[in-house]
């Protein structure tokens, strides 16, 4: 068959460790035989980020703004252990995801990939729960320091008009740690708009939660902005029969556990980071979670919501076979193809993305799974654990049959 032609390149952001190995295998087995792939390639592997002083991450994010759709592999955010592991590193580089989210001013929407053979551990969950994670500020843009002696810490804002505002943070009588976090009202408004629009697009209820009883000004501003922005969407919500609901984060957690699912849960940056892992694991596996960053000006970045699978990578380096789940990475590619096809009016590219996902589901429903999923299947369902390459080969076989 003739390969599917693309009009506009995808921005391709390569990554690290085992996910980088799977990235190339997915392209070779599932994409290149069928698509005349056009990408603008950026190597976001840790060593290249180090070599370019992280400029490659900034360039990739700006390319995403230029072309509109990107697909990203999982990447390493170095900590002290990684600095030992990679002695070439000149500094502890920031999270590439954080950098990209900051440049795009986007919101991350993460949804579990569900199959009939694996039921959520929360028995009353019947439909997926989508986490909408604010992707700017808070602890991810914070500054911190350690002090050893007694003293007082203050926080001062100096306005361009010359006005100054100063607060006393705390007076201490010994060693202490300090952290200063911020958020921008423009980013909070973009977050609110993206959540309301996504709820309308997917016809789902929207929940939003903060802790405004404690952080009365900081979290209170999030609540206030959401209430203000909702006015522009209220009529459409009523027309669709969907609702917007605000509650405290601790109350939201309790409600989520007792719910049936099937809604969007909007969270601040850190809450969304933690809760998306909780939701994905409760539905099955971290590798069974789609993730898309949506910017207010209509740019999209699709990625897997998990890490670089370091332990499997070291097994791979020893020549051992791994059973690494590639579903989330495949769905990053399929999501990017569907969105690129939609924007470029290429129905055949949209259809390819859909058939790629169908081939994945057919494979899993046939009981061909990676090791992480086999132990989660319902009693009576026959499942066989295969290695990483065998799993992709099984998907490839079914994809070929669909496209024949």
C-alpha cells in the first residue's frame, strides 16, 4: 500500500533510557511502514540537553508553538543520584516537561487507557477519570534555600511603580529550610479556560479542588479566577447537561474514591502530578495513561505520563529481554497523528491513529500483554506475558491486517 502522506511535520522530542529504545522500535514497526513520516527532530536525551545547556528543550518547545503538534518521549529529570550516574553533567538540569509547559502555558490532561480484562482497584469506578493538571508554577517554579542560624525570613515584592510589599514569613531560632512559590494570574486563567473548554469538548462534568481554607490568598485566587471564567461557559454547560463543581482538595479525594468516574478532575500543579499517578495505578498501570498538554492558543504536545523505566534499561544494556509496556508511548504517537490529521484535514492520518489504537486494544483483549498487566487481569481471563519486542510485533501484525 502507498504510505500515508503528511502535510505538516510533527515536532518529535526523543528521550531517555528504555523509553528511547521503545521509541525507535515503535517507529520502525508501527509507523514507518505505513506513514511517510515528517518530523522536526529534537534530541531531549539527558546528555544532549547537557551538551546544549538545555537550549534544545527551549528550541523544541518553540517548534511546538510553530507547528502546533508535538510528540514527546519520556525524559530524565536529574537528581543527586543521577549526577553520580552521569558524571558528564555540568548541572542538575530542570525538568524538560516543566520547561515546555512553562513556554506553552498549557494544561495537561491525563486519562487512563482501560480494557475489560483489568478492573480498577476502586470497585465502584466504571468510567475513566481525567486529571487536568495546571502546568505552570507552584513548587515547580519555586526557589528554596537552607539557613543555619537564628533569624527572620521576609518576602518582598517590588513593583515597577516603586511600591513595595513585605511579609514576614517566619522567625526561627535555629536551622530552617525556606521555599518561595508563585503563580501568574494569566496562567491561572488559561488553566481555567482550557479545563472548561475540554469539559465541553468531551461532554464531561468538571471538578476543581484547591486548599483555599488554608492558602486563603494563593489558592483563593485560583478559586476566584475559575468562578469568573466559568461565566463565559455556563450556558454551554447547561445546554450539554454537564456541571462545574468546586470543593477542597481533601474533600475531592474522598468524593473521587466514592464516585463512579467519568469526569474531569482539575488540580493545581503538584496535586495533579500526584493524583494522576494515583488514578493511573488504580485503573491498572502507569504505562496505561494518555497525556496531552494543551495550550490556550491551540498547541498540543502528546507524551507518555510515566518515566524512562530505568531498571528495564539496565537489563536491556546487559542483553536481557524486558517486558516493558509501550502502550502510553504508542498512544502519544496515535494522539499526535489524529490531531495533526484533524488540523491538516487529512482523514487518512486520523484513521491511521485510530487503527493503531484499535490494534493495541485487539492485542490486549487477545491476552497478549506485558508482564506488568498480566498480574492485574480478572480471574478467568487468560493472559500471556511477552517481552517488549514480541508485544510490538503482535500489535504490528494486527495493525497490518487492519490496513490491508
